[in-house]
């Protein structure tokens, strides 16, 4: 079968980055890191499933990988078991179990999504759960950098007709959900993880930076789980602003927006020091940054009230210059929100209504 296989050596990375300054098409050419390749699915082992892919979404992280928009010195690459090891792209997938190995609890024909995100964890490594996996934090598995098992030389992904994964990392899809809706489960789970980082916030003001898919997901979960919280959104494009209103934003403001213009919307004042040194006097109770660049984090830290929280959901895999003095000076808590996990919590039923239905009628 033909699959979109990703493989990038350090030399290839360096060459493409140099050529890419003159010709951006190099990343999509035969010299780039992703190419259609003939692959053979591995034999179905006990506990594993072979899934016929029906749809697979294109995540921004896939584009970052293809465009080599990352630094080789970034922390996630230190966790790679073998630099340049090939794998099939695509983790936002929905499919149907075509073959199920022995001792597999998912029968053939079950419609499923994957929760592994294309990463290794104790489930697909077939080892005893580490402390993180035991708590349901499979995205934070302590064995992420472990060597690939011999029976799976190529990590499966959704940009192929067939996807292989251990049944422990497959989640059955509710019959009421369409494939399009099920496709949104993974990004919505990431957004939910960020909202659950809020420390029992029942009232107050939260700023969401970015109104892409992750930002809209955050607004959806804030509306469901924290209905008394006023959610402000910074949106760069007109269509994003329209969706942000639809998904429950109290106010939608243009991005970027100077702190002087942001202050009146929050009911506070903007203090100014020498030059362009500005900061909101009180500010938001929390900021959820779905972009995660040094520029957005810099602004976020300066518009959070003393003792507030910054939740970083967006990924920026480059070293950057950041003034972290507000973390100390304003006693700001900074928390990351990577991928998703299992959470044991009492829910109100409306939060399970698929957003596509909930906000369309």
C-alpha cells in the first residue's frame, strides 16, 4: 500500500532549511522529508488491530514537520528513540477495525479513533504501565524514548489505507457521531486538557489567544464547563472571529491588539514604563495561549493579574527570547497542556453534545 512516510536526517534538515529560504517548495519536493512510499503492514499480533482508515485530518503539527518548522535542539527531539527513524504521518484519524488479533476486546467492524497521537507509550510497547500511564497520562509516558519493538519497524499513521495500533490505544466511536465529528475528537481532547488545567475557576475572565481549531475548542469547553466565566478571544482573521462568537466568546478582539486597547475591555488600566514597556494593572484571571510563540507568551504574561495562570497549549519548537520577569514579579503560574489523557471527573451532560451540532442550531 502507499503511505505518506516521514523521515528526516540532520543533513536533510540542514539542506532543506538553506534551500527553503529561496524556494519554499523544497519541503514538498522529492528532497523534502515526506514522500509517498510503498509499505507493508506488519502481521496482526495478539492485542493489536489493523484499522481501515476512513478519514484523517491534517494537523498543524503535521505541517510543521513537513515544513521543518522546528529546531533540532528542541526538547521533544531529545525524546526521539532514533533520530531520522521513519514513520507514517497522520494522527487525527477515524477508521474501522479490519483485523483484530487474539485477546483483542475490539471486534472486527468497530469504528475507532486513536489516542496515541502517533507516539510510543506503554500500551503499544507492550510493557507494564509506567507511573504516568497508570494514571491515564499516556501522552506523558516515561518510555517515549524507548526503542521501537522489533515487530513494528515502521510506526503506523492515518495517511495510509491501513493503520496498526495496540487495542489499548484505540477508542470506539459512538454511533451517533459522524466520521467528520469523530475526526475532531483528538483536537477537542487537547483543548479540554487545557481547560481542565484551570483551578476550579467558576467566575472571572479568561483570555484565549488564537481562534483556530484549538482556540475554538477551548471556547467550547469553557462555555460547557465554566458558563459563568467571561471568555475573551483574540482572532486574526474575520472567519475565525465569526466562529469564536458562535462558540461562546464573550468578546472577540483583533489579534494582535496593543495592551492599551485591550485594557478597557477587561475593566482595568494599562501602565506604561520607558519605551514600549506596558502591562495591565489587574488583567485576566487566566490566559490560554493556543499559539505558543515567544511573542504571544510575552503578551500573555503582561495581561494576567497577579497570582493568575498562563496555560500554554500551542507549540513552538524553537528557542526564543522571553522576558520571564512577570512570572516572578506577578507570581504567575505557568502550566503546559500537551495532548490529552484520561480524566476522572463528574460532567454535565451538555458538554458531550458534538460542537458541530451544539453550535449550529
